[in-house]
C-alpha cells in the first residue's frame, strides 16, 4: 500500500488520499472497502503503534492488518502519531 509523506497534512486525509485510493483502484473496489472514513478518523485519533494494536480499531480485522498493517503503522509513526 503506497502511503506517502504527510508533512503538514491531516493524517486521516493522507491515509485516505494515498494508500486507500491506490489500493481501491488496484483491486477495483470502492475506497471504503479498504478503510472506511470512520476507521480513518479513529486511526488519526487513537494512533495505534503496532499491528496488534490496529486490531483494537473498529473496522480493522486480521485481513486488513495482514494486507496493510505495517504501512498504516509506518504512516502513523512517521507523522508523530
């Protein structure tokens, strides 16, 4: 999942605009099938630091963690979350 640099940008917006949209296009599914807006908002406020902690976020299950967890955690870490 291609999450990019979010310097000076809202974390939820970054997760939505880079990784989520790219993955949705790649798989031919709507963006909300990757991560919902509600899940993005929760990630931006809860700042889970590990893939295990992602499992506590509503809307994120083991499949999402397996596919995207490392990259989501990297975006959170790289942006002071």
